């Protein structure tokens, strides 16, 4: 047994005793981990997104949701410009364009397109979180995925209940 292994076994489970690292206690098994702030705020903003048509009473709710989908998709264009790599800018602009098309078609199409667009954008956020394709977006993807999935879930339930998304 090496000296580091001996030190680790003496320190107990979940404690790091490597040189230069601060000791960190492991989370006990079976105990729920606290939700990170981006996920909590994402849930709040997901609900706000669902009630956003109330602020734009002169527009049909489907139009407001479609504008929201286009807006959240376009945010990554800004992040990609900040990243600065032309490949990232091209990829993110293309993906945002796809979501804009889905949003535009959903205005006169099925409300399920909005649900699919939001859920799909949440999957894109999950992919972004795992790959860090666009640099310097560590907290954004979990936040945005939560917004997308909360809004998609509520809109899916409303659609199943027969609530109309037109004036």
C-alpha cells in the first residue's frame, strides 16, 4: 500500500488528503443533494415563461410562446460570438435558425410543436452542458434546460387538458 493510499484509508471515506487539496467530505449515500441555483431559477423562469402571454394580452398565446422559443434559441448566438470561434458561431446560428423555423410554424400549427421545440431545446442545452461546445457557459445550460423542460411540461399538460393557445 502506498503512502497516499494509507493516508486516504486513515482519513476515512470521502475525504481527500492529496497534497495541495482541501479535505472534502463526500455526500452520504441515500441523501438528496441540494438543487443548484441555476436549476431552481430555471424552474422559476419556466413558470414565468408559461404565464408570459398575460403580459402580452394583445397577442395570441401561441405567438408569445413562439417568440419565447426563438429568443431562448438565439441566446446561444450571443454566447457563440463571445466564444469567438467561427465554427461555433456557424453551428449555433444554424441550430438557432432551426428553432426559429419550428417557432414560426407553431404559430399557425399545432401547440405540440411548441412543446417539442422547448423539449428539443432542453436536450440541446443538456448536450451543451455535457460537451461545453460553447465556452464560458457553465451555469447557463442547466438553467436554460430547466426553463425549457418546465415550460414544455406545463404546456404539454395544458394541451392534453384541451386548453387552447389561441385568442
